[in-house]
C-alpha cells in the first residue's frame, strides 16, 4: 500500500500565530430553533448546535441566557430544530438579529408555523427537515446554557427522497455558518471511509455520481 502524501499546498498553513481563546470553531451548521407554544411560537437562529449521541439519538443547542427563547425552552422543556436551505437564508438571518420579545418572527418573515406530530412543537413548514427535541439536561456554562435533548421525532420533506425512498440530503441545499458569514455547501470531496475504500467501491461510487449528474 502506498503511503499517503499530504497536498503540498497545505504547507502555507503550517506557520501559526497565537490568538486569545475564542469561539473560533468553523464552519458550523446554522439552524432555526423553534420554541414556545402553538399560540405564541418563536424562532431563534443558532450556530451552536450539534449531535452528541447516537443511541439514543441526542443533540445539543447552546443559548445565551439573556435570549427570549432561553426562558421559553427552559419552561416548556421542548424545542424544534429546523434545518436551513439556501432559500431560507434571509429569514434565518432575520430571526437571528430580531428578538421575539419585540416582533412576531413568523408573521414578519411569512414562514408557516406547523405543529410537530410527536411533541406538538411549533415547526417551520418550509424547512426541509424537522427534529423534535425534548430537553434531558441543562448545563450552565457561563454566558450560555447548553440544552442536551433527546430527539423524539424527525420529519423529512418528501422532495428529499429518491426513487428508492432513501433521503438525499444534497437536495436540501443546506447552509453553513463560517466566522460571521453564511455559506452554501460546496462540491462533494469524498465520503465517509473513502480514504481506505477499495478501487471497486470508488469506481461504483463514481458511476453512481455520474449517473445522477453530480
């Protein structure tokens, strides 16, 4: 087996300068978190969200204690995570800079509020994927609290399904957040395990992509 050689263009990253500790992790997913009641729903845009466990499925969100949504999630113990497509980028930014104390974000953005089937959480109909979350634990960290939650339900838009019924997340046109800016996801660079995959697997994968026109 041939030894892997690092791209020589990466050498210009080897010289570093030290900065003060900060939240520099990038890129991160940007999500629209829904909370409150169906009668008075709210949306908060977060970039600090992530998967924390597989069995049972769990995720976390980190919310500043001063935010209006913080108290809503604390009180009800539930929230929804709505994934963001490129077509929702403006609405996502608006819901991140406006407070639910002052405005009705559903009304201002024109987004449609729907109840989730398992926990009756307000959700955004136009989002490609919904995750219903039930708070398991709250960790007080300082400026933010970390809400660790069980994923009680997942709803995926039928438009993301292929002919075999599998979910094709490429069709979701998801958005990432990178150091203060929103980005569309770029071209596929590989797949999980491609660094050790055999030639037959790589060829089969390439044929599939060519057939699908990607």
